[in-house]
């Protein structure tokens, strides 16, 4: 029996308040309105940004359904939707691409003005929610909300992908892999033969390493406090790894020593710490080095630094979703995955059923996983 046009009851994981538990409950998901798409989620990854929602370091409106890294199938479409049809395999886009605003029209821009990631209203374009629990509305997150069996997104936030793509792998292209890989290949534009330093070797950091290798970097230094991530980093392309805990001097000075005082050509901060951001900037070449901020900082964080770090010639850049234009670039990356141009297997350490979502977050917090994927 078709569910199109009907309210769907399904399981979802809701955060009711900051630092509160993540509860799996039955919710109601309304049909899509005009230019909206209702999606059956097939697999979704647990990202550090989702944990920031749980612990309150990212400002959102509660109660909310987190999750923003997934693969799904179109269940039904609203009036006027032409980019997908029921049954299509898709990736919900946490960074939409409307194609009409100035950032979308600029070849170097990707922060679509329709993105809710920085506004944090938690609502659809019309100012309402498609989720309800016990008769009360539940907020959306990052234009996607994938910790639910069914979600509703605007057509700006849907990318049609190869129907043969395995959901538990391709879902990483919805955020983690694209963010890291794109930071190296598109935001920094790493050049062949260059040297790179990657601060933070979690799932996104390892994707940065993979991007640096794909771009032809000859030296890729991985930096992580825990050495448990070193073998995995070397497996995906790091030429060497160091831990700041092994040195008494600041890590930027260690990197300068390792590069004969020159500093690296490119550095990437994938931790989300202001202290590490400054260290990454200081570790790249003072004249022509480029440092990219990839890690999402807490909403209330600020930093103080010496302007000489910039004055001498360094370039400091930010990167959201790897600088990629989501609708255009995400399907391309999925096609490259299917063509075996890169391998996502090393990034996926755990695959769990959706009901074990809290176990997945514990693995993340305890540093016991690279990426945990939930299968519906």
C-alpha cells in the first residue's frame, strides 16, 4: 500500500535538551509539501558534529532530530519536484545548493543561503516542521535530520546518486569524507610534491590524508594525541605520524624542526580546537603556506593570535563540506567510489543497527571508532 500523501509513523532518535540523553521513540512524519522530498533512510553515519548537538556546544533548537550523513531512497515527492522521483537512491545534503543565491552562482562559493547550519532555526523553508512527537513539533537539523527512519528535506538538499552504491559506505560522502577529501583537493588545492600536516586523525582527518595523497603530496604528516590512529593514517596515505604528547615544545615548533625550519606547504586543522587552529597556521610556511580550518568549533569559541602569523604571507582558509558544491559534486564522488578511485573501507570501523545509536555515540566519545554507521 502506498504511503504517499499520508503521515508515516516511524522510529527516530530525539535530543530533548542539551546534555540530555538521545531517546529512540515513535514519531510522526508529515507528507512533503511543494518542492519537498520524503526519504526512507537506509544508512546514516555518526559524526562528531552530531555529538556537539547532544552536548550543547553547537547551538540548536530543542527538541531536535540530529543526523546529517546518510543515504536514502525517495518515498514520495511534493508538487513541483523534478530532480528526483520515488525509488531514486539519494544523499540528503546538509549543505544545500539552491543554484540561485550569490554563493551558489559564484564558482568558488558553496555556503548556500538556504543552509540552516548557521541559522539553526531547525525548520523547513516555510517555518514549520514535518516531525511531531505526541502532537508537538520536533526540530530538524542541518536541512536533513537523518537519525530517523523517514525524513523530509527540500529538493535543494537532495543529490541523486548511482543506485548501485552501497548505503553503508556512500553515506560518508554526505559529510565526513567529502569534508576532508574536498578540503585537500578543492579548498587547499594541494599540489603534487608538496608537504602537508593534518591535525586530528579521526574520520574527517583521515579523509584529508586521502585527499592529500590523491593530489600528489609527497610528505603527509599526521598529528594526533593518541597513537592508536597512526596505523590507520599510514594505511590511507600518511608518510609519518607524531603525537604532541611526546614533546615538551609546542607541536608547531616540532613541525618546523621536521621541515628544516621551513614549515609545511599545507596544514589542516580537523579537531575543532582554537588552540590547534593557531598551531596549524603557525606550522605552515610563513611566506606561502596555506592552512585550512576543517574542524567545526564550538559556537561560543573565540581566539587571539599574533597578526604576524598572517602578515608574512600565510593564507588561512575555512572549509565547509570541503568547499564542494553539494548537488554537483556529491554524485561525482559517489561515481568515483563505484569506480574504485578511493576506498572508504578503512574509515568504517563499526556498523550497528539503528536501535544501538547510543552505543555508537559511546564508541565515538571513547575514541574506539573511526566512523560508526547505523543501518536501518
